C-alpha cells in the first residue's frame, strides 16, 4: 500500500511535473494570502502586509524548490528540467552554441579520424598468425646506395640452415605471367614463393589449399589465385580448384583461392606489390643459384621460444660469416639484418603519419582553448542572470547543476557532430590516401579513441561551463546587482582570456608554418625537373612470351613492328620502349660494374640498369649531353654500346670525356662481367624517387639485352588517354593473344610518386585552415567582448569629439597586441617544431623564410579582419544615445 | 554546537506535525499556529520550514493533503489529514521519544 503510494507520487512528479508545480504555487499563494490577512487585521496596509508575509515565508522560490526537492523522483524530474532549460538557453544563443558545438565536433572528429588511421596503419598487427614473430631479412648494401637489398638464393639457404632461432625462412619475388583462355589474354602480377612461404605467414586458402613441400618442381605448375582475380576472371566459382588453366602458354593447375583480405604487406620499396593476382611455387635448389642474383624478399618466423633479439643477432652473425667466406661478392660495408615485419612495413609512412597526428593534437588543443574562451565570454554575459537567480533564492547547488548540464549538453552535441565529422573525414582520408598507406583501407572508427577524445572534450567543456557559477561565487551579489554588471572583477578574466587567445594564435601559427613547409615541398616537387617530360606520354606494357617468340631476333622483330604500327597512329609523334617505367613498382634492376682493368669484385659500383629501345629517350624528352641515343643499328660487338648518366660518367671517368670509353658490367647477375662502350651521355633521370638523386644509371640497348615485359612510351600531340583504344587495336593486329596492360599516362606515375607529399600537404593545409578559423573566432570573441564592455566609454569619447577612426584604432591596438604576442610565441614554437619535419621536407629548409612569412601574413590578415568587425562597430558606438 | 539542536529539531518537527494532525485535519498555517499555541510559544515553526516538511511527510505517505474550500476564507485551500501509516509512525516516534527522554533524564539525574 505504502509502496504503491510512493510509486504513484513518483510518477506524478516525473510525468505530471507542470501540474505538481502549479499545485505547489497555489498552496503557497494560499499561505501567503493567509499570512497577509493576519497582518492586514493588525491594520497594516495591503502592500506592507504582503511584504511581511513574504519575508516570513523566507523566499517563495526557495521554499517551493525545497518542497519540490522533498518529492519522490524530484532528482529525476529536476534533471530533465535542467536539460530542458539548458536546451532552451543554448537555443537562445545560436551563435555561441553553433561555434562551441562545431569546435567540439571538429576537434573530436579530426582527432578520431587521424588516430583511427594511425591505429590501422602503424599499430594494428599485420594480418598473419602471431605476426609479431615475423621478421624481414635484408641485405644492407648502403655503401652502394642499397640499404634494403633482397637476398640471393644461396644466402637464403644459408640462413635456413644456420639461423636456428627461426622456425621457417621463406622468400618471395614478383614477376609477371600471361593468363589465357578467359576472353582477352591478361597479364597478371604474380609472386613466386619458396616452399616455406605460406605456412610461415600462417595463412590458408579460402578454397583448396596453399602450397605444400610436394608442390615444388612439379611438371604442371600449381597456382593460387587471388580473390579479386577469381571473382573477375573465374566468376567466383569455387569449383575452379583442381581445374587446369593456361599460364604463360603452359598448363597450370589451380590449387586454391586466397581469401579477400589476404595481401602481402611489404614496405613500398621492397617492390612486392600488394595487389598480386596469383602465386606460383619456385625457388628450388636455392643453394645452387648464383650469389650475385639478389632477388628474394625474405621473411622469417621465430621459433616459439626464441626471443626477438636472438633472431636479430643470429641474422647479423650468420650474415657476417657469409660475407667473410665470400669476400669477392660483397662490398666492405655489407651486412645482413633482420627487422620486425610491422616496423619495416610502416618505416616509410611513420614520419608523415606521426607529424599529421601531432598536427591534429595541436588542433585538438586549439579547439579546447577555443571552447574555454567561448564559455568564458558566455559566463561574463550571464553574470547578471546568475546573480538575479541567486538573489531570488535559487540555490547554489541547483545553479551548479544547471551549468553542468549545459556543459554536458554542449559536449554531447559536439560529440555527435564529432562522430559525423570523423566518419566523413575517415572516408575522405581513405579515398585520397596514397598507396603507401596500404592498410588505411582497413581503418575503422576507433571506439576507444572516440571515447577518449569525447571524454576529454566533455571534461573540458563541463569544467569551463562552470565559469558563470565560479564567476558569481567569487563576487558579491549586491555589487553585481547594483552596479553596472559589466564593470566589476573582469580584469582577471580578461587577462586569462587574452592568454587563451594568444595561445590559440601561437598554436595556429605552428600549424600554418607546418602547412606552409609542406606546400613548399610539394611546389618544389612539382617544379622539379625529373630529367624527362611526362605530360603527353601514354605508357603500357606487353610481354611477348618466349614460347612464341623464342629468339632475340623474334622478340626484336615483334617490337620493331609494334613500334612502327604505333608510330603510324594519328596524333603520335614518337614511340619508344624501356624495361621499367619511371616510378613504377617493378623491382629495381641494379647491376654491378667495374672499370675495365679492375678485377677486385669488392670494388664494384652498382648502377640502376634499364634496357632501352630506340626512340625512348626522344619520346620522354631526356636530355642528351653528349654522343647519341640508341638506334636500330646497334651491335653487341666489340662491346655493348651503352648510354650512361652524368653521375656514372663522373664515377667511372672523372675528368675524362666518357664517349668511347669502356667498362664492364655483370648484366645477368652471374658474376660474369661483359665489356660496355659509352656511346651517349644522358642527363640523370629521377626515375625511382623524386626526392632523392639516386644512383648512377646505365642504359643498354633492348635490341641486345632482351627483357620481358617491355614498357612502351608513346608521345602524342593530343590527350594521351584517348590513345588507349588505338594502341590496343595496334597490338591486337600484331598478336591477338598478347595482353596489353598497365595502360597509364606517364604523368600518372609522377603524380603517384608525389601522392604521399600531396596527402601530407592537404592534411596539414586542412588543419591550418581550421586552426586559422578557430584563431579568428577566438580573437573576435575577445575584442567583441572588450568592445561591449567599453561601449559607454567609446560613446563618451565620440561625443567629446573623437573621430570614429581614433576609436577603431584604439580597439585595433588590443587586437594587434594579442596578435604580436601570439605570433612571437608561435614563431618560436614553429621554429622548434619544424625541425621535426626535416625528414619529410624536400629542397625546403625547416626554417624556410617564405613559409614563415606566408604563415604570419595569413594569420595577421585573418585575425585583423576578425578584430576589425568589432572595432568598426565601436567606432559607430551609440551607447550614449541609448541611455 | 550550533548545528546539533537544528538536527534534533527536524525529527521533532515531524512528530509535532503528526501529533497536531492526529487531533483534526488542518491546513498548513493552522498547523504552525497550533504548534506555537500548544507549546506556549516555545516552538515557532516558520512557514518556510513547515511547507517543505509537510510535503515530505506527504511523500512518505504519513499524511494526505487534499484540496477543499476553507470554511473561514471561502478560498481553495489544502488541508492535511493523518493517514493510518502516519498513525503508526507517530506511535513509533512516541516510543522513540520516550526512550530518548528517559535516557537523557538518566544522564542528567546522575549524581
């Protein structure tokens, strides 16, 4: 019975709040009326009687609130009231609310999105079984510019037998293969793997199985298909397992289909693309292969009881032994090393991602500072309201709760916006991310990060939303009510707020300088002369199979015919071919070379080597310094005619005319050096990275050294893309079974080479823009607030004959002072922080004056405009007339 | 020292109100008047404290407030009646009070 009564009262409190409140009012009215009547009976006037009655009651609001607080469920009810009230009061200040919610949202959203990317790319374990047990093994040939060199067969064999900390060691290399019998013949990106490779990664096939030891050296090659290839070319038919397909004009049997998520994640410079389409077994008799042929990208799995450091030390020791046992095969500084797979995988992207992450953290701080500033201004504006409510008998606790709820509501709305912003930003990031951020596509909103940023923002927002409460708590009610509420006790707060804005400007400047430096870098990259002209050139690859074009003559005839057909296409001005397109992801081809008389193998240099068909240099606009480029008459005897770049000429023939000089090169990786004769000197091509000058370059005639596949470059006077179908037609007319692939404008490869710089620049620019907007909001707030406080003073000045311009400049002086302080701090901060960016800058000093100047000018212009608005308003002050 | 009598008074106030309403239903101001009258002015219950107290007792289910028309003023007024639960509560408080009086008396009478 009693419980039922309580429950009913609870429901009444919560659901009939208005009614309950009205009844309380009615009852109180009745009480006051009775008390007044009593006083009137003593002959006191009506007004005085009522006044005394009210005093006796001791503040109607307070009594009512106390009575209400006695009711069951009043906590719940008053909390909903608090939310309703907070909602109303936020809606009454739409400018403030929008600014605060957006600032929250941007801060939370940007931080969450960027951290989610960092999480997916840098932190998340690689998708292999116990991936922290996996290590890459590389040869370090840094002294010839090759710090991440692949290994040769005998080297892998030796590690397999001697490095006992490893359970398995396997290798992979990327090649090409032609898939026929499914519509147009297709060129596939294929990886050849050693026996241990798939068991070592701990991945299995989705259908069928991965390679076992018996699959090596079979007459019919077993093949594993990628999920994408299986879907596209085999109609996602699971029964394809066991079927015979035609690969490189020979039968192959499908052993299995890999899952959709399986990717080989190698560092970008390892030349193992992550979009491989098929895998075939290879690498039998590793130990018998030539030691000079370094082509295997090697991964090892540690034994369960082995420590990471054991594996690393063992690789170094076994490697050292190998180098000592084969002194002729290694340069003096050569060494072998192992590095955890994830660490190596993220090596090229880590600095950029971390600096982006640093940027977004600065942005979050700016956002928080901005929120604090906004709430302080609001607190000042609500001083009077707060005081009146206290004077009317509102309780401190109730007010405190009210402001808490308001802060909470703001941060909740901000978090909601933040989730939206994060979602959008993450989609945008994955869409524009360069391919080097391979795993960015696995990034998903990280709940933990979202919670962390949201809670940070919430604590911050709630803390500063208590400002109006603290504000009045500190001051005397009477003085606020009786005097001009804008006058008292504001100096401290004004200083604090100025400090906040100064910090905001300083941090904003740091981000602006960062963005400026990245923009400078990108501009330098755009203006950089890579040694060739990419625009107007279409490229594609063909790989005429040796089964049908078995001899060098047959291959040469095919290429000569194709070149002629292409040259005859309308709009085509020149045609050439090369073994590698600049900035493609084919494994680099580097060959050891020696001066003619030198026999000591350890003294050999290493040159990036390409086979080039006649017309290529002319087509891409390479610079001929001396001699000639290749033509159809080039003969291998007495020496192979070669074109070298100026760097190689300088290394081999310092101070001499290189033309006609001879040297020797091991083109086949067999240890046999063949003589070469320089016929031409070409300007160095930046063909592997734009940011580094690179190694000496050697170009040999494709007619003499046959490579497969061959990349064609076709220059047109029109749009290269429109040439694609005509090119396919030309190839089909010559050989209908030959696939044409990688049809891409040369410009595309260059853009891709700049993609990560573009990505960093765009992000840094976005952060800087946001920081700039927030800084403007901040300084506008301060100045507008100060102007509001001094409106009367300005009115007096104007009335006494001050020109509006004088008042404007008076206000602007405040803004300029903040700007100067912030700029000075910001420049110091930027000077320190930009050093951290040094590794990511190209041809740009960390204290590049132009970047700093641009940042300061942008900041000054934007903030001064933000100050000018309230200043101009002050100049037209009508405060006196209003009074 | 200043706080302790007030604390005790809170419990006492409940008991006084319940006892006052045991005799007859009354409206709020009348409850205050009756308490002052009966205690000879020793307890002056201000309307500011009585009002929340009445509502608390009502929430406990010990008294029931009902709107009616007052005979004296002819206006709508809220009169409070003691409920059965209130009667039990009053009995309990009486016993509790007696124990306190006895105990305090023992302490004071100790020689």
